[in-house]
C-alpha cells in the first residue's frame, strides 16, 4: 500500500460499511399490495416525514364528534424530497392520516389538550398511476394489517379533487409545504379560487 494513506483506506471502508448498514436499516416506503388488491400496512410510517397535525378538523359544519381528536399526517421520505424540489407528488407517494384521541387531563396538564395513546383510525392516500385510473386512491385500516380501498363513491375522492391545493392533496394544511407549492406555482385553480 505504498503511497496510500492507511487512514484514508480505513475511512473509506467505514463509510461503505455505514452506508450499507444505513440502507439496510431504512424501511421500504414502496406500497405493497395483497393479491386481492389490499394495501399492506406501512409499519414504519411514524419514521416518515411528519407534515402536520389538525385538532378537531371537520369539513362539514354540522359535524359534532362528541370528543376531541388530533389527526397527524406523515409522508414517505422519498416523495417528500421530490416535493421539495418540484412541488408535485411523484408516483407511489403515500400519505398516512393517523387519528388519535385527545386528552385534557393527565400528569401535570391542567389546560389544553394532548394526544392520547389510542389510534382511532388510520388511512392512506396513495398515488399509483399503474393501478388506479385517477392515479390516487384511499385505503382504510380497521385495526388490520391490510387496508381496504375505499370505493370511488366515497366523499374523500370528490372532496380532495375539488379542494386539494396540490395534486388532490391538502397541502394547504401543511405549513412547510404550502410556501413551496406557492413559489413553484403548483397550486390548483380551484384552491386559489376558494382563497380569494
């Protein structure tokens, strides 16, 4: 090894090993389907990019839940990076909506609300142009490891198509992404009309 610094060789080997271990440790965020068209549960979604939380959000004025809820939204890391560059979602994007119960009293908390441990519902908004005619589909997980696709007649499809700020997604509620979509001009005309 004449002329080659042993420290340089050791550092290169360590970088290669670290890179290999890191890539193996990262869970796949590619959607996986069952033979009957179900979506396999994205087990590691809480390690994805957190976009935002809502508190008692409702799209219908008369809707009363009788209890408080938080909704948390996560997106797979690869799709997030593409959105930062292009302000559009690539194919195979998965957005997870996790709804949790809200608690008012516990430990030292005496005012306001915090998220409880119970996940009340979980849905995935998935973009896959090779499987869905309108590119996007919704899947609901009812405590199972396989999500069932919601029928195209479900309100979520028309609501997202009509009111989604970018590519039928509610980017208007993601404070770190809305400025990107605004600056890159990818906001939907229907959303812009609602804002004026």
